[in-house]
C-alpha cells in the first residue's frame, strides 16, 4: 500500500522534464538581467539628463578580465563580488565631436533588490552626478538631494576611498537630516561611485585618453 501511494505521489517523467526546462530558462533570464544592469535601458534620456549639451554618444563594450578584477580589488578599500565586473558598456558623450564626459552604469545590491546607478564622469574620471535607473528604496529621495550630489561632485575613487577609510559609515559630508536608512543607501552610492571611477580609469583609461588627442 505504501509503495503504491508513494508511486502515485511521484511526479511523472514529463513533469520532471518541464521543471528542468523551466529552471533552465529562469537561469538564462537571470544571467540576461544581470548583464542589463551594466548598461542603459534607454540611453538618450539619462544621458540628456546628465549632459544637457550632448549631441552624440558612443558605446564601448568590454569584458572585464580576471586580471583586471584583481587589479580593481587591489585598489578598492572594500571587497566586491567577482560577478559585479563582467560585461560592461561604457558611454562616451560628445558635443560637436568633442568628448565631454562618460556614463557608467553600476549594479549595486540593496535590501529591496538590485539598485542600478547611472554615473556621469568627466574625462578625468571625477564624479559629475548620478541618477537611479532602478531603485526600490523609499529613502531614494534623500540620496538624490542637491546637498548629497554636491558632496559627490568633483570627487573620484581616490578621494572617496580616503573618506571611506577614515570615517567608515559616519561620513561628515552627508546631509544632517538623513535618516539611518538614507545613510545606508548613501554609503552604497558612495561605494558605487568609487567602483565607477576606478573601473573606468583602469579598464578604459587608455582608450578614453586617446579620444582627447588632437
């Protein structure tokens, strides 16, 4: 009786095959989504918001090598997951064929899922500003404040790394009225800024500097 009941409750061969196929497609979808986090979903609007005077842009796609990841980790003041740096798309922004800046999209893990942060850098890899491409945190508005953006403006991976190392999670430059949740998101954004500035300079630096040559 037990054996008969057990056999009845076992999924059929067809059901098992369908489950395997479903899991396979879920894995494929997950990998595709992860890749999309490192690129702009709709390039025109975010680039225009960050660079109002731009007239054109060029995308540079690069697979980040294992050696490049080791070099990144050597310079970063914190650990990162190796999957954070895979296939990336960088955007060079032009005004009348003159490069005026760079757009770099970073995926960052948050309590409500992946945050996608669009960074605007100048040609020396300093922070100009940022926009969220995707963020479900309710404190998002605190981090998008003018005061916090001014704090980041002009900073690069070296200056932000020194601040981060010296003051840990109590950075004095953060807006005084930020909530604890807002400060948590702000620290995520600061670490993202460090990665964006450093990765852009290390991985694309030579190619970008060549664009400035007469």
